[in-house]
């Protein structure tokens, strides 16, 4: 037991991060068909350090310590499985003998750990799975998220998450050989899937952070951590990765200003811009500058530039809506979706709102907005700026009927009560 | 100051249900608690125990895996606390983070036989 004053403390999310690292290294050795054994070994590792560190305090290099415990537990698990003859090693591990320990040690350099994580990330983005399920699988396997944490972050119930994980893992097991080859991490096609998954993971976190702080912010940080793995010079589409990182950093810079003391989310207009995180903004610009060296322009580039325009406006009134509208038009070409269109219409409404209501109404036929509160809420906002308060109130009331998430409801109720107060 | 043994009993199966994030939070709480004990001069020592043990019973010295058959509840660790009275020791024990995850603690005064 350490009696000294300077007891080490664990950095935030160290376990979670190391969970992904350990799973990545172990599954490279064991093969993905042994993913259940791998996950058991990792869980076992945490349990044994839990009992010890509670009493002894945290060792100097907890990550290395965890990996060492995992290694010993893995060797024991292999010996056990070998005895029952159920163990067939991965291709990497051509045969299980004394050289196993050496092979293990080679995989423990920072570069190899990074590489193992990258391979696992690409493997988790299984094209056969729905995008949402790819996100769930990645969160579970690579980010160390437990079932309740995923359920909370993805607004699902525990049972549904468990089912998705079990089914997805079965598919992962069939991919035994993939982790052995570097080819998959260099595949142009797969990297686009990986980008999309990280983008979704980020958006999922971004969306739900409206309601609560905490775990859902973590989804955004995890997406950034994984995207950083993709930012190396041999990786395909590196500029796209950098654009993705830029847009992530520029968007999370606003987190400290997004929610007020009452846990209500604030619009861009209501936010105190002095609270925006300057370090994240700088980081965003750093990646943006690198990303624009590219010859091609992707949706991530455009979205990052839009975010940068918001970040560089000293006040809401000074927002460069002309430029932002133009960028949304380009984005519409690259990514034709109702949501992009709605964003473009809203950006244009700050220049002139004479045709905005008609434009929003035209989106009604889009399936994306069926039973969705966004169009009504957007109209409420435009009517309000037009000074048509009765129309605005009824639009917000319509939106409230359709809204599902508590945070969205809270936001709309606030808008409605503001009107009612003004009437009195 | 008198010396007290504090035994922590926990459902040892509980660990398996915790996520990495929860386990990390649990460690942090314990570390903080011990820091506090050290600072206040209430800490003498302590160690965790392996979850598996042997139970030897009776004249025939029957060896089993443990007295607890129905539940996996067992002693997960012990502390030696320093306090002026059993009441004070119990008050200190209330801060043990294991209580937050369903554990129980038992405090017994250590009789000093060698003066």
C-alpha cells in the first residue's frame, strides 16, 4: 500500500481506451474467431486490477501494467483452450509454442498497438451490417463501451443492444483472416465506410449531448480518437480523414456553450461565444489547413469549412450566411439529402426569408421528415423572425407534438412558453 | 488510537457485470478514500484477497471451495483502521466505496496481545 502523498490517479477513460487496445492486440494474435475469449480475457484483466488497485493505488504506467496482466491471462487462456483442442490459432500465430510470448511482445510497441486498433476498426465496419450496428459494434469492441453505456448513448434499450452485439460478433468471427492482412486497412472502399461510421458515431454523440452531458460527449471524443488512427501518410484518403477531424474539432469546440445551467440546449444565436473552446478551434483549423491541400473536395471538407465560418464569426449577427449558403449548395450536390437542403434553406433565410416557408413546405414530401419535428420547428423559427408570432406559435406547437427526445421537447416548450409570457 | 480490522464482503460476481468505465470509477473512489484515511491518520494497512479460497471444516478436515454456496459473496479484502473507538471506526467505515455497489463491511477491534 502506498502511503506517500503522490498517489497516481487514472486519466479519464483510461480503462475504456485500454480495453480497445487490448482487444485489438489480442484478437490479432488469437484471430477474430476467438473474439469471445479475447473479450473475456480483457474483462478478467480489469477485474483483477480492480481488486488490486483499490488497495495498492494505481501503478506508474497503468496502460503497460494492464497489457502485462492481459498477456499473462491470454497465455493461460491459450493453454486452456489448447488442452481442450478447441483452439485454432490465427494465421498470424501460425503455431502456439514458446515463441508466442515473443510474438506477443513484438505487438506491444506503440506503432503495432496503433496498427492493431486500425485493423480492428476496419474489421468492425463490416459492410454486411447496417451503419447503426457498425457503430454499436465499434463502440463495444474498440471503445470499451458496455451495454448500458451504448444503450444510453444510442437511445436504445439494453436488450436491443445485447442482441445487436451478439449478432454482429457472430459475423465478425467469420472474418478470421482479415486481421492478418494489412490490405484491408489500405482499401479505398473500406475507408469510406470507416469514415461514415466515425461520422455517424460523432453525430450520434452530438445529437444526444443536447440532453445530457457526460457519456454522449464521449461518443464524440471516441470518434475523434479513432479518426486520428486513420491520419497517417500511408493511409488512403488522408485528406478526407483530416477534413473529418477538422469538422469534429470545430463542432465540439461549441460544447461548453451548448447547454445552459438548466440543462436546456441553446441555439447558435443564444450561445455565449466566449465559452467556445479555443484549443479545439485551433486544432480544427490545423486539420482543416492540411485537409484543403487535397485536390478533391469531399462532404467533410465542406462541412468543416461551414463549421469554421461559424467559429470565426465574432457574433451571430456577423455570420457569413452568403458563404454558408453557397457551401450548402455545393454540399447538396455532393450529398443530396433533405437535411442538407433544410440547412441550406435556413442559412438562406438569414439573407432573405421571403421564400423560406414555401421552400420548407416543399420538403414535406421527403420521407426523412415524415413525423419529424424539424420542419415545423424550422418554420416556427422563420415565422418568428418574420414577426408572424401567431404562425410561429402554432408551428412550434405542431413541432412539440412530433418531437420525441426530452431535450427537443424541452427546447420547444421553452419557445412556446416565451410566447405565452409575452402575451400576458 | 486503537486498531480495527475492517472486512469487506462483496458479491464477487458483481465485477463481471461492470463496464470498464464503471470499474475505473470504482478504483478512483477507493484510491480517494484511502488518501483521505491516510491524511486523517486512520489508515494502518490493507490488502485485497483472491476471490477463490478453500474452506477447511470439522474434525475430518473436509476441504471445500468455501462456505458460500448459494451466493458468490465473499471477503474481497481487509483494512486495518486506526480510531479512538468502535463507534468512530464504524463512522469511518461508512465511507468505504464498496458499500455503494452492494457490499457490506464488518469492523472488529484488534486486541493487542504484545505490549
